[in-house]
C-alpha cells in the first residue's frame, strides 16, 4: 500500500492510460478487476456513449474505476457534469487544463488526477486542488508534450507535494522500478495494454503493436499545436510529409478526422491513426490484463532485488 493505492482504493499502483476508442468497458473492468485502475476513454466521444460505458463498467465490476476526460472534447462541460452526476470515483484529464472544473468535481467526491506534461501546469493544478498528478513524457502514444519521462517525472515530483504517477515509456517492471526511483508513486500503462487480450480493438492494431520496434512511431500534428505519437504507417508518413510542406491546419484536421476510430474499430491500415508509445518495441505478445499487471509487479520486485548491495 502507498499513497496512490490508498487514495484510489486500488490494490496495485498501476493506472491504465485512457486510450481513445480503445479503453472501453471491456479493458477498463479487466484492469480494475486485476487490481489496477481502469479508465474509460472519452476522446471525441459524445456524453451518451461515455454514460453507457460507465454503466457497463459498473455492471462488470464493483472495483474502483475512472474516466479519462480529454479537454479537447467539444462536449467537455457536459462530460464534467456527467462525472458529477454519475459520481465517477476518479477522473484523469489530459490535453488541456481542467483547473476550473476541480472544485465542483471534488465537491461531488470525484478524485481528480490531471495529466500534465510540464512543471508549470503541475504547480497550477496542485494549487487548483488536484488529488494527484500523472506526469506524462513524450514517449507516450497519442497527444504529447515536449519533455521526456526521465526528465519530467523528478522535476514534477520536486515541484509538488501531491503524489505523482509516471507515464510514457513504461511497459515492464524495469520501467516501473525506474519510475519509482524518480519519485513516482504509481505508473500509468497504455501501450502494453493495447495488446491485452481483453482490449476490444481490431486484431490488426494489436498485431502492429506486437510487431513494432523502437523506431516505429512518428509524431504528427506538430504544425497544429497538437502533436500526436502514432505508429508509422504509409498514411501517417504521407500526412507528416504534407505537414512539412506546409499543409493548412483545416486540411490537416480533415485528413485526421475519424482516423482514431478507423484504427481501433476497423483496423484500417490504409487510413487509420494507430496511437502507440515508443515502448511498443517491448510489447512482444498478446496477454491477459492479469498477466500484464502481475508481470509488471514481479518485474519491479526483481529489478529492485537485482540492485541490492550493488553500490556498497
Ligand atoms: O491527452 C493525452 N493523450 C491523448 S488525448 C487523445 S484524443 C484527442 N482527441 C482530440 C484531439 C486530440 C487528441 C489522444 N491522446 N495525454 C495527456 C497529455 N496532456 N499529454 C500532454 C498533455 C498536455 C499538453 C499541453 C496537457 C496540457 C497542455 O497544456 C495545457 C495548458 O493550458 O497549458
């Protein structure tokens, strides 16, 4: 037990990353059942979809769970109200500043864990009343900031007194041990869970993650101010080329619209946007969520044990 497991009422200090069109009730309930914290994705989804997912998770497990609110969602006000109405135990919130929603959420008993990519936002959100923070480095899949996990986590840990959860580039026990040594009290895992058996996405997506090596992601969207790490596909390389040539932001948005869903639901290798982190090269096979969480914990213990007496 540590500050994060106590705060969130979970057995293991492992949060599942909120992954757009990936983390629906199947994965979320499996992670929560296995002792971590599953989080329902919102992405660009409408509130009605999210409400259904919350109810489906509640039907599948009585363990704590959460919702990851993407601040760029056009219905973010309604989503935050939904969190309050449904008394969701925990929210994480990324891709923006959720500060103005914190008082009402906390008033309703919702634990608030913003995802930050800089020390400045970490400090601002601690002042706003965040219960904990996820510090997410640029190794992550999806929307990213511009600091690595290795550099970001200890700087956020030193800047705030709420517990910090490390994210970005962590997929096994060694990475988890490293995060704890940097001062994190928990980890957020995304990419490795993409290939979990319970993850309800197209098999082609899982296969691409399992086949990926260290250099198989690229970052699109820098030209629009919304950089996004995705698996290298012909379509994404073409989009990146167009961006470098100076494509208009409107045209870029048009090319990207619906691509996340195409990847997760249809496994569309031609037109999909397969978000994944740089650590995809470490994901070698499809496994159950329980196997993944056990491996993370066992691997972390082994990593710490291997260091014992090393520097005497
Ligand atoms: O949010 C994420 N990752 C995501 S969200 C997403 S879905 C999406 N939908 C519509 C448009 C774009 C994406 C896919 N992946 N991670 C958390 C995260 N937040 N990483 C970085 C940040 C971040 C970056 C800048 C948070 C705040 C920020 O600045 C806000 C400010 O006001 O300073």
